[in-house]
């Protein structure tokens, strides 16, 4: 039985998602299909990468992930299939895979070349479904494409660090359903660069001198009315291990979210500034 996930920016109003599922079942009647999301912001590659990076690991090995975001075939946007971390990914080569593969190198990557056998203006429905079905039947990647060594990288996914190692300059890559603002600064990078130094996080005109590991760490539970903390702003390393600017118990219809209350938007700059430069280590001359 094949497990296939779908991640797209199609939404659910139109026929696209239903058509793709119908095509999969026509090829693989016993397939199991899981929707990761169809609500990606249109053509938003970094949002796709963030969501997929944090979702795919929960699925069993050999799961096939079909990704339909910015998938129209062109000279600059080819289609690829790859095996990475015992999972298969079928997607456009538009840079989204670079965040998923930032720490784990793909085992094999092929550029899909079956387009001349399939006439299509909807590649996810026609090409990607055929490739997924081939893999699900135990087929080799080599049959549906020529092996390549590299894939397109997204520069904006990687934060910049200054030469003095005092500033990490990152940016907003995703705004979640609660209005929380997720950056591309990871806890691992923060610890590696920071080395225990004092710091401040700056998001527009707001600064934070502490990063929490849980949302409710901001609450003093000895206080009777804990609702007074609703709407408080905080910085946190979220469950995915990325720096997030949030509003405690945020609700976009009541207290609001960090994106609206703090005026933060996709691609806005978020910085972490450490207080003292790292002193170079000197080896005494004997």
C-alpha cells in the first residue's frame, strides 16, 4: 500500500485537488493519500519549504511527497524527483527542496524527462502523478529522469551572519494560522553563533531580551487571573526549532496576532544582536 502526501497552493474551492486525487486512485486504487496542506500562499516557495520540512519527518519511510507549488514547467523551472532521508519528493526545481536538504544530502536526484510522452498544462495532475505511481510500484528513479547532482538553492532561506559574529540577520519566512511570525533563524544557529552571550532580538521597533522554549513560560502561574497575559508579545524557539515572534494565546479575531499587532510581514527583517564580539583564541608562544 502506497502512502502519498500532497502539498499545494491550489486551495479547496476549485477542482484541482480532487482531480489529482482521482488520478492517483485511477493508477493506484489501494493508495493512501494524506493532505499536508493546500493552503500555501500562491507561489510561496519558502512557506512550502518550511511546512514540508516540519511535516515529512512524521511520515513512515518510503512515503512519496507530491509538491504542487509554482510547478509550471519552464527552462528555469524544471521538474525533479529525489530520494532524501528515506522519503521520495516530486516537485519543481524552484529552490523549495534546499531547506529540506539543508542538513541531509539527497541520496539521488533526477530531472524528470517523461514530458515528451505526456501532453499536459497541469503537470501535478499528469506528470507528478505518473512519477508518484511509478515510484509506488517500486520503480527506479532512473527510469523517469536523468541523474543530476545539484538543485536550485533559495538564498533567502539562509540567514546572514556578519564577520564579527555579532549579528544574525534573518527574515520572516512564514506566518501561521495564529498570526505567529516564523523566521529562518534556527535554534542551532543561534547557539552556534551566540556561544552563551547576551543578546537582543529586534523585529521592527520591538525588541526582546529573552527567547522562551514554550509559550506559557511567559506566565506567572502564581497569579490568580492568568488572562492578563493574553496578548503579551514574546520571542520563542518553536517546536520546529526556529525563532518565532508570537502573541501569547493569540487570536486574530480578538487579541490579534504578531503579524498584525507588530506589523510584521513575509520577508521582513528580524535580527539577533549579541553584545560582545567573540575574542580570538591566542596560543601562547612557548
